[in-house]
C-alpha cells in the first residue's frame, strides 16, 4: 500500500467540511461516543460503599495520596502498578495495531470522540457540508456572525463542561461542584478547568485533524507495526478502477455489466468517500498515514454502491494481502509472541494487584547516633518502624522481640501502636541491653508486629543490635 508524502507543517491548511453519513460504522461510532461521554461525565457522581463509609466510586485524592477505583485503592507507593498498567496499555495498543491498524484512533481516542461531537455541533448550527462551505465563503453579515458565534459558544461550553467533569475526579464531586459554582474552588481546580477548556476547544474545535496528522506521535510510528496482513480501511482498486479507470455513471454506464464490458471499474467517482473523511484524504490513493481508520468512507461508499445496485465492499476493512488475492494471516509468529507477552503482563498485573500487601512494614535502625550508653550502663539502640496501612480500618499493633535474650523493648508512653485507616505512621522504639547481658558482637534479631484485631496478621522484620567491641570488653572486666 502506498504512502502519500508528508506535507510540510507550514503548508497552508486546507479547510475540511466533512459531510455527514449514515451507516453501520457511523452507528457504532455514535454508540461509542454516547457511552464514552456517559461514563466520563457521570462517573464522578457514582457513589461507592467502602469500609470507611460511602464515598466516590472513582476518586484520585492527591492530598491523601490515594486513588480509589471502585474496590481497588492505589497509594502513592503503588506507583509500580500504575506503571505496569501503562506498560500493559502500550503493549495492547501495539498488539491491536499489528492486527487491526489504527482502530483505536478511529473509535476510541479522546481526540476523535471530542472532535466528533464538535463536528456534530457545527453541523447542527451551520448545516450540511454545502451550507458550511457557502457560509465560510460568504461575507460577514449578521447571520454569519450568529452562526459562527453560536458554534464557538457551544464548543466552549462543551470544553468547559469537559474541564469541570475532569476536575470532579480529583475531589468529592458534590462538594467540589458547589465550590466551583460559588467561585470558592481551590486555585488548582480553577487552573485545571481553564487548561482543559482551552485545550479541548483548540484541539477538538480548531486543530482537529491537524492533531492526528502533526501532533500525535502514534500516527508516525504506527506504520512500523503494520504489515501486509494488517486490517485497514482499503479501496479495492482492481474492482474500482477496472482496466480503464473510474467513471461517472452516465446513461450508458449505469449498469454494472455495461461498465465491465467497456473496461470501467465500479467506482462511479462520486467523491462521497472523500467528502465524509474527517481528515480530508482520498482513500482511493492508497493507505495514508492521515487515515484514522474511522470507516466513514466505507459507509459512504456502501450507500453509493447500494443506490446504483452494485455489491458493497468497494471500500472495506481489508489487508494488503487480501486485496492482492492472497490469504490474510492473523495468527503468525509476531502476533502470537505479542499476544503471549500481553497475557503474561496481564496475569502479573492482576495477580499482583489482588495479592499485593495491604499493610507495608519497614524498620530501619537510627544511625545518628548508632548507640548510646545510658547512665545505668545499658546500651541503647533506636529503630524507626514505618507502617503503611492501606486498609480502610484503623490498626492496633503490639511489638515484641524474638532472638534477643535479656533485651528490654521501650515503646515510650505506649504499650501498643496505633495506625489510622489509610495512613502511614512512623514510630521510634528503643531497645536497651543491660551491662551484664552485653553481647560480644552485633546480634541479629526479629521485630514481631501483631495486629490485635486480626491475630493472624503479623509481620516480622530482621535487624541487628549494635554492640561496640570496647564496651563488651569493659563489661567482661567489670563482671
Ligand atoms: S480515509 Fe476513510 S477511514 Fe480513513 S480517515 Fe478518511 S474516512 Fe476515515
Ligand atoms: S464513494 Fe465509492 S464510488 Fe464514490 S468515489 Fe468513493 S470509492 Fe468511488
């Protein structure tokens, strides 16, 4: 499949006025847009029952350094899982691209979804493609100012609502919306709404296909994942061009067999496939990197083929091999390897997420100073115990020592330690060794922490008790 040369970025942009089209793929795209908008705008309002009480189903709480996604809670220290999730998403994208081309761009990308809605608004306000072209070419008058002004106002409104909805994921939505509406929202929320409003307006309203053509890196490297078996939107040039090329359906060339006899292909050169294309390309020139695989040209051509009584499929999802009469091989070594790696990462991710510890305990010896000699001759070491409680329940823990005969554990004013729900606390404990028990060398021992409410939950940590050699010698002499 051929690739058209890349236009220079400074080349003047040709305005695109996509014509609307009805059909199978358009219906799929509309359903995805409705679903995506529904999820995006309504999800912050969905409540969820947690152990700590009712809360927001999906909330990214930066101040508490935790992300709640239904029953999963990710803390700042779980960033590894987030990284693994991104790695999984990237691998999935590569895998799908190798098989089905830029299907993500055409159906699921935010840029595509939001541009689709902005184009719908433009269409409703300014009319179908010919009316929009006429309006753009007409002189400025009251009607033009009204229509263009209303379009931009509605774009800005959608962009503003997009910004607000995004912000609601980062705080308690019912409280935050009141703060936003009464201009009492935090500064960060205001800046986020402003940023999202402007970027959505510019990307989906003004830049549109330029984002996919010039700004998106995926458009550039996706061809590296393509091969002759990749399913893309393709024009069947053998059928469409025949021996003599495409031809308008004149009186003598309306019947298919007549066209065939005269050597003309099935393409009636109506240009509908080009007019509906949101990136303004002609798919009959072959695969082009600007094509987002939205399949609207398939709907357009199918409609034309049906109206002239020819079989559909002149433009269709196909592979280069299939277009050349060969077999499309979906299952090949490259796909299988990608698939296996994907499954392995998915298993690691989900297993790890389910099996991950909900309580992290770490202990480190205080090194400044490494030890102190108390007035009664005891040698004292200090340790910092850090407990990260990722549950929605508060915890009470007892601390004991294992393997350090004669040592005295000092928890200060407490006999057990308390960690609030979904929080992290550090406690300093002292271990004192009386002179008569002073050891010859450093001694390895274990801290044992036991959850009072769930006796089965306990954690051990191995550490060292430091004894300076000269003190040991002194203690021997003193005995
Ligand atoms: S060529 Fe067809 S599939 Fe590609 S972007 Fe244009 S309309 Fe969509
Ligand atoms: S819509 Fe079909 S028939 Fe019309 S120009 Fe495109 S490929 Fe040819």
